[in-house]
């Protein structure tokens, strides 16, 4: 029955994409209406309803983005990635994952983030990868096995970080080619992209990139090294010319928040061909992390409003993984929507939470999702009834300390073995300061919703 359903949905979706090349607005509405009827996950239903509010307006930023998908991407990339993303991962995969979660009484995520290697050709200030040993890697067979395990659970979306994942770009292309029923995305510093790789991305079709960039020129080079910005821009130009899919990823901190949220920067990224934007607030991981880079409460508040403005006015799909907590009811880590496997095989609840009680070389994915640490995540989510305070580290450090201690998880930072007491202590004041601001925003938002109802 599932194979029949998959065939019907896939056929209908590809046919709709074909029609949409001629009548995009009408068929975009048809696609969203189809999704709204068959989606099972409440988070995705919410996202669909959000998109439907903009799809009815032909002049909306959403429809301009939809046009960009058809004019910029090659048919192979558009058809394969979108079909795998929406049909395999978001609809059918999620339906299977929810059934598996109920059967095993644990979280089953939508995606897995994994590090093919801890090595990197750059050393960016504040990057979590610098806290790992630089000589670890997951073999091709290990990466392949993770994907095979994930698909059996209903997971068809896979993300790569590092280190610099494109150090292993040949292996990543081979994995995308082998698993043509999955969608893949790599977070990359962009310095290792060349014309041959751009053509390979187009050939496999189901693999896109997110370029890490912190602003125009010096704003990026300040954290990532002189000349990095120019290399990223050149890589974007190569991918746009080839018809590959890509977006950008920005870490906003005390020194660059205005820059990465500016019209000048966002408009440049759109001009260069970015179709999506992922924003993260700076998280000080490691004993020697730069605390003075943490965004101030007023900067985080500014990003809360600004990310919504970007979504409403610009043809790019933008997300803020802290300030969009209200749309997914808090933290998405701990297997609720994703988890992280580092290059040593440690299975962590989040890329920023370097504690673990399982390892992929010893434990299966399902065993990890049922482990004491992941069970603590599931039991305690959401960590705050104010979903603008979603994170157990930045926003609720007491919760993280409690979960790590109760589960007996150990530090995975082999360079400094930072204890959870040390980590959470330095973020207590940061959490309190943001909490005061976030509670006011949340109260105002809830009052507005009640008035609308």
C-alpha cells in the first residue's frame, strides 16, 4: 500500500511541477492544497498553512521565489530535490517516522545532521568544529549505513556539517547518487567548490549547498580568514551558472547582526542565486569560546522582527533557528526533528550540545534515540512554554545541566572536556537577560493572536 501511495504522490507532484512551468501560481496553490490534505505532522501542516497565505498573491515574495526555482534550477535538480524533499522526506517519510516513533515510544526525527570529517581548511572564530579532534572522520560505509538505518525509520533528509564536509565531496556525491530517494544538503565554507563539482551537483540532482557567510567582504573575512568572501561569491556564481541549488547560512553575533540582516546583504545573496537563508545565533562552545560575540538581547529581538520582514518582502525562504521556535513549539533537537553525529561517531542531541551517551560505531540510530540522554530531551520538551526561549543551552541552561547529569552523558569535546557545569554557568546571565525581553515579545504575540481569533 505504501509503495502505491508513493507512486501516486510522486507522479502527481512531478506532473504538477511540469504544469507549473506554464501556470505557476495556479499549480503552486494546487500543490499546497494537496499537501494540506495528506500531511500528518503538525509542524508541516503549520508550515503549509503559512505558505498558503502568501501563495494566493501573485505579487508576493513567495511567488517570486517560486518563479526563481523554475528559472534558475535545471529540471533535474528541481524535480529530484523537490520531489525527495516534499514527497519522500516531508510527507511519506514523516508519516512512517511518526508510526515508528509511536511503536518505539521515542522521537524519530525528520533529518540527521552528520559530520563526514572534523578536518577543515579554515579555522573560523567561534565554530564548534574547532572543539573536536581534527583527525576524525566517518567512513563512506559508515555514512552509507547511517542513511540506510535512517530510511528504515522514515528519514529521507540528510545534512552535512564538519569540519568542512566538501573535503569529502567525492564521497558525498557518491552517497547522493546511491540514495536517489533522499535529499541532501551540506553546510560549507564554499572555498572548495569548482566547476566540476558544480556539474556533479546538477547531475545527481538531489544535493544542494548552504554557504556559510557572515556579511559582505570584511564582515565574512573577519571570522573566516582574508579572501574567504571572494571565494564564496565565486562559488555561488559557479552554481548559479550551472543551475544547481543553494542558499546561505549566517551566524549572527554582536558584531555583525545589522550586516547579515541588512537589505544590502540579503539582496546581494538573492542576486547571486540564493533560494534560502538559515540564520543561527552565535553559541559559545568550548572553554575558550569568545563570550563577547554573543548577541545582545536587543539584537536577538531585532532579528525576531527582521527575519519575518525578510520572509514577507523578499523572494528567499529565511529561517532563524532560535527565533522561529514559535512555529515548531520550541527546540527541534534531541531527535524531535533532528540530531547530530560528529566525525568520531558520537550521537549528540544537537550540533551545539557536545554531550553524548551513544556512538554510531557501537549503537544503532534507534538505540540512540531511546538512550537516557535522548529520553530526557523527549520528556522535557518544550523546555520553556515561551517558544522564543527554546534552547536548553542558551535559554534554559538549568534544563541542560539536569538532563546531562541525569543521563550520565559525557563531554565529546576531546580538546577540553568542558563539563556541563562550566558550560551552563557562563550562559546563566545571558539566558536571564534574553528571558526578560523574550517574555515581553511572547506576551504581545499571544495577545495579538487572541485578538485575531
